C-alpha cells in the first residue's frame, strides 16, 4: 500500500482562489440571469494583452525553433544567459548581483513553494498575516507545521500580524526565527516598506542567523522613488536574503509563465554539524534535477521586456493598472470605507463596514453588485474585517465596479 504525505490532510479546505471560483460558480448556477454581469476583481490576474515587443520576440523564438540551424532543445536549467544578463543589467545594476546568481523559472508561485526543498526540518518559520497563502500551504505540505486551529492558524508557524496600527509592515519577531517570508509591495494589503523598515529586517536576520525570503513580484508598481524595489538595495542583504521576481504582473505573463529567483552566493545555511553551505549551490542542484528550464520563446519574450520598446509598453501597462487602482481607492473612500494600499501596488485593501465579516462582504459584493473581491480572511486570521480589490482589469470594468460600489456601499 502506498502511504501518502499526510501533511496534505492538515490543509484547510481548498486553495483560496479555486475556492472563490467554486463560490462564484455556485452563484452563477443559482442566478443564471446575473452571470453575464459578474466582474472579477478577485485573483490578481492581468487582463491586458502582452506587450507588442514581447509578442514579436516570442514569434522570433518560435521561428528559430522551426529552423534546423537555430533550433534549440533543452536549454540551460538555470535559464539562458541572454535573459539572466538582461535581468542583472536592468534590475540589479550596481546591486552586486551577477547573472549566475539568477535562476529563471516558470513562476513565483512555484519558486516560493519549491524553495522549501533546500531547507531542513525544525526551522522556526515566520509568516506575516495576512499573507499570500502559498507560503503557508507549502510549509504545511512540507511538514513544517502542526494542525490548524479554528481560525486557520497552524501550530508551529510564527505569525506576524500586519495591521492598520503597524501600517501593515510586521513588527520584528520577539523570538528567534530561522526563515522569514516578506512580500513588498505587499500582496494582499498593497502596502510598501521603507528602506529603514527593510534594514531593520535585514539586521534582525543577520543577528539571528535567519534567511529572508523576499517576494518582490509587484516591484514594478512602486511609484514612490524612496521605496526600495529590491531587498538587495539594503546593506547586509547579500548575506541573508533570497529574492523572488516575476514577469507575471509587469509584462503580463500570467498565462505565459516566467519568473526568477536571485540567490547571492554569499547566503548560507547550516548542516546539523554547523558547516555552512551556500544556498545557491543547493538551489542550483535542485533546479537542474527537478526543472528543465522555461521555454526558449518565453525567455526571448521576457528579455524583450527590457528592450526600449518593451520598457515603454510595460510602463503603459503599469500606468493603466495603477490608474485603475486610483479609481477603486477613490470609489471606496467616497463610499465611506477606509482604504489602504493601491498607491504603489495593484491591490486595494479595504476595511469592511463595521460588523461585516470578510466572507460576508464577499457574498454581499457578489450578490448585490456582481463584483468578485477577495475576502481578507482568505489571507489569514489578521485579514478578517478587510477585503482586497484587484486593479487588474479593463478600465471599462473598473469604472463599472466603481459605480456599483457607490450603489451598494455608498
Ligand atoms: C493573487 O491574486 O494573490 C495572485 O494573483 C495569485 C498569484 O499570483 O499566484
């Protein structure tokens, strides 16, 4: 008899977004006449077409694959040099990162989950709350937690509440932890951390011999020039940080898949006998064993994000989504709600009206406005009392959502 990984049985219900999909499906089945009115501002999935420069490069990549003289089979597992070099030149110039410290992949969701392969058992793991659910669920799957309590908090994880009081930037842990997940600009709250706040985290990590897993998937949405885009802008980060980046939200690659992990060779972890091992070495080994590289046309497309045309087209996309975020912020504020985020991120984090729970708010928005939002509680216990609106949509849809917010909540 094949035994299973029983850690999976500890997971609460379904993964958040499929669960939302299931509820929306049930609603449309019960109200078929309203199905066509539904506007989805739940999952942060891009809606605008791929930039022309990206499509052009992908077409070229496909054509190369159609010609024997330029055909490519398996590529380097870590990614093609042309893309790793373009990333360093455009995103990490002067930050002391080299192309061989960049690992190309097919997505940050996989990367942030898979990274646990290179860490041992018994680590104390700190997770901000509310949080992108992948960090929690992959730790549950890996056996790094006990059971969940009735609020969905797993035994063994150190939860760091992010609240309006701390500006949704968690306070440093009061105990020693070994792994820390940070995400800025933050999903789900849309808030950002200053250089000083990130410095405090890096100092904590160094003092406690901890590793920070820094998810910067939304860095392209930062508008404030004082806000760091990379953890490697912070002194000391090269000794204790791993950064995750993605082409999903800036280049619109959610359906195309390309992302990367940056691991400086100076970041180390420890064996049980205290020997220090570079994490870069372990991730490289893991990547070459379990991954065969992102597809060549996709990597060509990703590199085109950094061409002059690509940069201009990406910045138009960012402007579009940030324009949506501004409209959504305004509509919620006018409706008398307290609003956070949405100024340096594509997510608007809204406080539910007094006495309304976040799933109740989800039902109200779906039932009365036919707008799908994400209930804050789906991101963790500290998300209760809030909901997230994604700004990834067409302008037309966002304007319509704003009107419906005014009708239903105003
Ligand atoms: C979200 O809505 O939180 C994200 O789109 C999910 C993801 O990027 O996997």
